[in-house]
C-alpha cells in the first residue's frame, strides 16, 4: 500500500515537495494549508481591478530545477511568463542611488566632505582591524569592519535597526552573509582608485513573473498536484502533530470547527520552526521547548496606495534608508508587470515592519494609510495628492529575526525535530532562513527527492540540512 505523506503549508516549499512526490512516486499526499489560497507569502489578491502580490514577488532565475519547474508550468502559454531585470534603488538623504551602489554615482552625489570622511574612516577601521583581532560578535562590528562606521550607519546600520526593530549590536553577525550580497566596499574603493575591483551583482537580478500575478505560479502547481491525485485542504489549521516511540504518527487539523486526524507515515512541515515546537505531542522536553520559544520573528504590514497616474517611476523597489521614514521599502508592481493593472492607475506597496501585537500592529488602517501618505510626501517624485484609494494587509511573523544566538536556538530546535523519525522541517520558515522563492522551491523538490529514495527510514537528513542550514558553521 502506498505511504501517506502529510505536507503542512501550501507555500512554495510545500507545493514543490508535494509536486515532486506525486510526479515521481506512488504516495498518498495530503497538503494542509491554513489560508484560503495557495502560494504562502508568494500569493496575490484582487483589489479593485488590480492583482496585487503580498509585496511584489519576482521569481529569481539562476537556472536549475526550480527555474525549469516554473518555465514548465507555462510551457503551453509561454507568453504569460515574462522575464526582466531588477531595477532597485536606495533613497538616502533626499537622493536616489542605484543598488548595488555604483562608485561613480556615489561620489558624484555625496557631499565631498562626507565622501572623504567615509574613505578616511574605512582606511582607519581597516588598519585597526589589521592590527587588533576584534572578535566579530555582532552585525554592528561586522558592518563597521567591512564599511567603516559612517558608511555602515548610512547604508546598512540605521536601516537594519528600522526593519528589524532591534539594535544592530543585538543582531547576529551571521545576518550579514544571509542578507547583504553584491556589495563589497573594498572592491568599491579599488574601483575608485582604478586599481581593479568588481561590482558583483547579486544573482537575483533577473527574474520570471506570471502575467496574472505571482500566485498564478502556485495555482498552476496546485492544479498539477490535484491532477496527480494529491489533496489540498485549505482553511485548515494544524492542531497537533503526534509522535510515538520516536516516530511521527498522526496529524490533526481543524476546519470549519471540525477536527480531522490523519494517520501518516511522514510529515513535511513548512511552517515556522518556532511554531512547530508548539504543535508536537508529546511536547518537547524543557530544553528543546526553550529553544523553540527563543526563535523570534518580525511581522509585516503592507499599505497599498493607489495613485491616479500611469506610473510613478521605472523602479521595481526602492529602500527608504533614512530613519526619518517610518516605512522601509516601496515597490511599484506595475514595473514588474503592467498586466496586473487594468487601468491607467498604479499602486505603491509600502512595507512597514513591527512586532506581532505591538502598537504598529494594532494601529487602525486609516492611521497606517495616513502614515504612508506622510512618508510619500517626503519623496519629491511622488505626488501624495494623487492617492485615489488604499488598502492594508498584515502578515504576522513574516521574517525570521537573526537575533544574537539565534543559530544555537535554531540548531537545537532542528536537532529535536530530526530526532523524530518521519518528521522533516523544511523551507524558509522550517529552516529559519532568509531565502527567496527559488530556494524554497528547491528545498521542497529536494526533500521530495529524499523521500523518493527506497529505504526512507535509513536516510539521514544531514546532507540536506548541511546544504541549507549554513548559519550553523558560517563565520
Ligand atoms: C514582502 C516580501 C517580499 C518578498 N519578495 C520576494 C521576491 O520578490 N522574490 C522572492 O523570490 N522571494 C520574495 N520573498 C520571500 C518569499 O516570500 C519566501 O521566500 C517564500 O514565500 C518562502 O516560501 P515557504 O514555502 O518556505 O514559506 P511560506 O511562503 O511562508 O509558506 C508557508 C505556508 O504555511 C502555511 N501555514 C503556516 N502555519 C500553518 C499551520 N499552522 N497550519 C497550516 N498551514 C500553515 C502558511 O499559510 C503558508 O501558506 C518576499 C517576502 C516578503 C515578506
């Protein structure tokens, strides 16, 4: 008889895993999703005549299986999958700069005294670090060493504190390699003095995007899963995952007030690692529970402002680096794909982070919309008078917070999950990562491949975890 596999979460990772299991194996696959739609954070919604993502979601391209999977979903109508290059900027001290930063532009636009100060501080810090072994204990020390104090503060420090609502001295240095890519100040300085240096582009500069919004990709993947006999149960929240004698045994979910339990051979969880700990029955021993509880998240509020204008700029995203802005990032989805808009209007998605349940989280929609309008009045290219509508969406625990020692908490939590045979925690949420959709799809496909191996009980998840859970060894 074919084995039963319950996949929790129909986001990119869960859908990719279910797809791989059904495409190549003979399993009974049941996907359980608490939302009323598939795609997780990669989903979209309709508002007025627009299709909006939860923050525009471009599927980054770097070849390999995840990209082929996406392209294959559109093999009969390739015209509905568009490609592009990212246009990202930062807005700093009333000026826009291309991101990654370009040496010529920075020194042309920065005040000369500031440029000199940045260079002097960088040289001084480099000498200090060469002479004295200063342990890189947190993100602030990492940033000061890498960029010098002023540039670090202007370009990364203030913004990081604004987004993560945490002092950078309390953020792990391991946050840096996970988040800051494609910008090396030493290469930047070498370029300035024309002694070499390259500006390496992050791989996520090129992307694919469905004309019907990001969710279309996941709707198509879900249809394939159902065609192959998989079940997708929406609006269903997991109440517990039980294990017996060290082996995963049963998953119970609640739907429309009714409890349903499924006896299962394997459970693939793609939900927040910290939350998974709360769902296990019997509950983890005190030490393990403590580490699950210590995993912290930051929540996201997106205010969508509709403007009565064809478009505001050519940029896909721009970051509001100055502390004077409440919001972190502004995206204009129309520049990724104009087909998601049926009128001559555009929508700016404005992202604001907070802690779940704090003052910002509990603020009313009108107040948040006014805050967003206040921020745009400080940006000369946007005319706040053109706002013709607004809607607010809230996403609890959208980002994993790399607070100091987070790696120990995640490592021990994962070790506990791994001690339960047949239970795997995967995906961005499941492994406490900072990754993108590409990586979550890849992780979903790979865990599917592992389960396809003949003697599943003997496989160790070690190689898998070693590949993705890099924060345990890095730095
Ligand atoms: C604002 C923003 C913009 C982004 N932009 C991009 C971008 O442009 N490109 C890109 O590649 N990536 C982007 N990302 C990252 C991308 O969203 C994630 O990498 C991706 O969604 C992770 O997929 P996942 O399947 O691991 O997790 P998720 O997408 O979070 O999916 C997890 C699923 O589990 C479900 N779930 C949770 N708890 C339960 C429960 N108890 N019971 C049942 N179901 C449950 C959730 O509802 C969700 O559907 C962005 C993220 C954000 C927040």
